[in-house]
C-alpha cells in the first residue's frame, strides 16, 4: 500500500453513522481514552481516501506501552485495510525508532504521545481502489498491547454510509395503447391523369410495400387497425388549381385501390391532400449547393405571393436552376404519404416478458415496469428493461426518470445525467437530482 500525500479531494459523501445525524459526537475507543471524529471517505479517480481526527487529550500513555489501531473500510466487495496508526509511549517510541527491523509499513502513521498535553492525529491516507464505492462501513480495530493479541481488544464501527437511492415511479396505466405509423410511397401517374395503373413504372414495388405494411398489421392478432389515411402531394410545376385537382384525385384513386386489396372496412379509410409540396422544395434547396440558393429560398418562402407567382418568378429569374429542380427535385415532390393508426391489445406480465426483447414497441410503459418488477432491483435484467423503456419512449418524463434512477442507484451519475435532463419537474425528479448532486 502506497501513501499518497494529497489533500482531500471533493468528497463522495460525509459519513454520519452510527451517530445517525449531523451532530455526530465521535466514537470513543481504547477504553474511552481516544475519541475518533470527523471521519470522511472519498472515492475519486481510483483512489480511496480516509481522513479522520483522533483526539488523544484524555490518553495517559505508560512510557513502555504501544497502541496499534487498524482502520478498515468494509464494502460489499470486501474489506479494504488502510494504513495503521501506532501510538507510542515515550520509551516505546525511542525503541521503535532504534529498531532497524521495522515492524510496520512505510505509510503507517506513527506518533509519540505526550501525556498531559492536547494532542490530535490528523489521519489522511489513500490506497488504490478500482471499484466504484457504494455502501460501506469504516471500522477501527485496536491492539492495546502492541503485541498482536486481540483477545482483550475491540473493534468499533466509526461510521456507516448507505448511498441514497432514487425512487422509481410507476408509469400511468393507459386505457388504450394507440400506435401510429407514417410511411411514404412514390406512385407514378401519367401526366395530368388520376387513373392508377398498378403495372406502371415503379408502381408494382411501391404498391406492394403499402399493401404488405397494412396486411402485416391487419394479420397480427395483437393489433387492430383503426384508421388509414392517404395524403397526396403534387409538385409546384404547372398551375396550382390543376395540381390541387391532381393531388386530390390521385390520393382518392390510390385509397380505393388499397382498400380493395387489403379488404378492410371502407369506413377506416380517408384521404387528404396538399396541392403542391413547397415544404419539400424548400428542404431540397436548403440542403443543395445550387447557385442562387438563398434567392430561390427567399422566393419559395414569400407567402405574400401566390404559389403560381412564386414558381413563375423562380423559373424566370433562375432558368438554369429551375431546370435542375425539374429533374432532381420535382419528381420526389409527387408522393403519397400513408398514415396508419392501430391499437395494441393489453398484455399480462408473462406475455409482456416474452415480448420485451423481441417486440417492445407493443408494450406500454406500465407493462414494461411490471416485467421489471419480476427481477431484483439493481440487477442487470432490471436495468435492461428500464433502458428499453426509455428507448421506446425517448421523450417521456417518466421513462427518463426511471432510467435515470436505475443508473443513479447503480452509482452511475454520469450515465444518469442525460436522462435526468428529460425527466421533468416532478417531486420525484427533483429528489433524483439531489441524489445525483450527492454522488456525482
């Protein structure tokens, strides 16, 4: 064990037990002749440091006597023996100094007691400790004859520290688990037509994707499809009125085709449309490197102009760039988005446990929480479920709070911080932040 002559680093905590309060009066040892006070433990950068004050004012030390005190930090991973403290009577101290065969390690704290005078030992010793310190006790064993015979000697508990725990919150039980799925398809229609030809250009592949997506949901016994909306978009090329007619008519035609193919109740289907996808145009221009990029964006964003006026000005002012838009941008602005709303049935704990690693998207937060309760808090399995929950519900305060609490209770303050930032302002979240401040 190597002595590290350092000052105390920012402390993990101030241990206050067994006094169980802020006004700890210390622990008397060595037949009440020595009082141990201000016991502190820090665990920083793989260094475990113990500091304390030993008050010797009441100690009347016979000249030939020697006390050997051995502090130990007892953890769940085992006991960590810290450097010893040796208190000598005056003659014993001289003998020890003359002893060429030293009985103690170089980092042993050796002091000569001067009877009748105020005297304190400011103990500060460190040792390498690779683990993260959690719950622990600081113990002191005494050898009052300096002979290694512990028969009549005692061991004392100086302090006990239990890392504060952050309290998890049970998520609310939702009446229904409603999920939504948004996807995009590029259906090709002949110029200025709304009739759908399933074999035209890319249509076989695009239509098959829509049908398979809906049928997969429809055929899953855990799910019930509630609604399907198809939203048609046209590009800004040409007159706005005509594009409005095309976007609406094509969405209607596609909806009717899909409805026939998937054989769902027609009341579940609806259509909507956007005449011209100016948002898509702006996004394309903003992310491109075409010339006059900002000028084109300014025109595209000028809502004081009608759509036809905007397009006409872009075409007239920047003909080369407009041709680029026609070939590289406009085709992608003619698309059909489909939005599917579906309901997931509730699951009992056994069913949820079977789905947690394979189809977690089907579970509610509360169902995940109930699965976690089948494992020991702090176990690997428990932590994994809290991480799955926050991955499935990344912006939910409760999911983030529970993930943060799981990390905090494992001593991982750094890992908990991103979740704490999204855990909301509930009383439980504020309490978890106090735990973070204590252990960070």
